[in-house]
């Protein structure tokens, strides 16, 4: 649960951080755009005033230039100004000092718009800042020049930015509220979305723990068809495979125990019989020793299979490849089972191969495969049955076919017949690892062990 919470915290923190950064960037860009728009609007309004004044300045000043001094001209100009409630009009002398103002106060402003106007081609300069009262204002100045192009003063329009800034801050407040709403909405959406991932992961984690503790029958309830659903299917499949493996292992232990118990019981029984009879009964002793020898051989075979299986599991199944006569090894394996097949009234037919090429392989291991397959063929054949052994030269490969008329293998068991510990018929003797070993040996020889049943 702690890990799931950690996933949720990381997801929420990362997603909210990304949203916050995006909102911050977008909000900052939007606020800068809004501020620029409003300030440009104010600047445009002042520029319109300047243009209106500029169009009549030359006529007005030239007609009164002889009759009026600059101071008189300035006072007359200010007295004719009508928008005193919206703007402040200032008349400047050539030094940039305020001669007269529409407010009636000749206050100084630490602005640079007059110097900018003198330096600019269109004779205008703009300044934004705070006046002596601390109020944010914007001013635009038009430099006035005489006929000789010498500066005779300037006209400055000043407007307050208080209402504009208030409007901008109002937009900023709205943006903050919208951002908070978006973040809250994202929190809710992310919480729901993450819970749809974390909750199944928590269930899967709990299920994996139960399976790890040995509850192989537990299955996860698949709710979606996405990656989480695939993970559920994988874990359920894993549990099924583990359960099947455990069942096969238990069957293997039971089968091996039975396989070991049978010869041990026979050895013990004949040993006790021989001890009770004494050494005088030669015939009984000979028969007992023969049985004991056979059972010891059987035990040796079981132990050897177990050792080979252990080597196969550990990847230490050693093979010694040499050029060999495969028909000789196959013939020896057939000879080994001739008497057994005859005793069980089974006809073992071996068609001698002609001109089989030598192959590169491990003669002992291949003989082990032939013995294992023939043993299974006899084991699962009924009296009166037939076992046929044939070979064929396939060019680069040699094909060996061992067929029988036995009980066969069901379609359900056929895909699993080469798996470790698997036994199609548990009533028959055997450990269930022989075919798995045979398949591994053939695979290491770059061949295929194919089993079919009709």
C-alpha cells in the first residue's frame, strides 16, 4: 500500500507541477499581452491627441508668433484645452521645463520623453513611470520647432494609468481563479485516473503475495482489456503454470517413490526369503539373486534418470560429439528389448537400414533416447501389439520412426507429453522425465523429437 501511495504522490506531484508550469507560462504570456494591449491603447490615444494638435500648431503659432510671446502662446494653448478631467496638458520651454500645466500646478516630472522627442525623427517621445505623487502615468511629448528648426519648446500630454492597471490586475485575479479551478479540476481527474491504475496494481500485488505464499488456486479478477488487464492475465497464467508444475512435481515425487518402492520391496522380500530358506536351497537362492540383480539394475536406471534430469535442469548435461554409426546404436537398443517384447507377446519389427551416413553426435545419449522411446512403446502396448522401427536417409538428416499399436495418447495429453514430470497414464510405471530428457538430447543434436497419436 505504501508503494501504491508513493506512485500516487509522484503522479500527482508531477502532473500538477507540469500543469502549474504550463499555466504560469500561459498566464504570464497572456498578462504581458493584455498589459501591452492596454498600454498601446493609451499610447495610441495620446498619439491621436498629438496628431490633432500637430495639424493646427503651425497655423496657430505662425499667425500669432509676432503678437505673442511663447509664454502667452502657452497660456492661451492651455486655456483652450477642454479634456482636463481625462488628461493633463503641459507646455514645455526649450529646456524641457514646464511653463504651464492644465492642472494649474507647475510640478516637475523626472521624465525623458522631451529628450526622446528632440532626438526622434517624428519629434515625439513616450515615457511611462511614476510622478511625484507616486501615481503611475504615461506621457507623450511633441517637440515644437521654429522655422529655423530650432527647438522652441514642447507639448506634453499626461494620463493616469491607475484605471488601466486596475483593469490589468482584475484580469490577473481572474486568471488566478481560473488557474486554481483548473488545478483543482486536474487534481480530481488525476486522482480518479491514478486510482484506476493504483487500485488494480494493489490487487495484483496482493494476489502475487498470495501466490508466493502457496495459494496457487487464487486468480485475479480482470476488469479491463488494457495493459493492466494483460498483466492480470499474465499473473493468472503464471499461477496456473505454477499450480500445474506443483501438481506435476507432486505426481513425480509420488511416481518416483512408487518406482523406488517397487524394486526395494522386491529386494527386501527376496532377501528375507533367502535368509529364512538358508543356503541349502540353491535354486531359490539363484532365482532370488537374479530378481535382486534385475531390481538393482532398475534402481540404477531410475537414479541415472534423476541425475540426468538434475544435470539438464542445471544446464550441465554434457554431450561428447563424435562421428558415429547411428544404425549400430539403434540396433543395439532394439536387441536390448527383443526378449522383453517377446515375454510380453509384443512383436518388435526392426527394418535394417541401408547405407545410412555417419552422423555427428553423442552415441551414449542417442542410445539413451532410443531406449527411452522403445521402453515407452512396450510399456504402453498391449499383448499382441506391434512395434515397428524404421530409418530413412533425408540428405542432411537421418529420420528414425518408431511406431506402435499401443493405447495411444489423447489429444489433451499430446501437447504436454514432453513436459517434465508429465504422465499421460498415471497407472503405468515411469517417472515422467524420460521423454523430457530425450527431447532435450535430440534438441541439443539440432534435431526434433516429434510425437503423434491416432
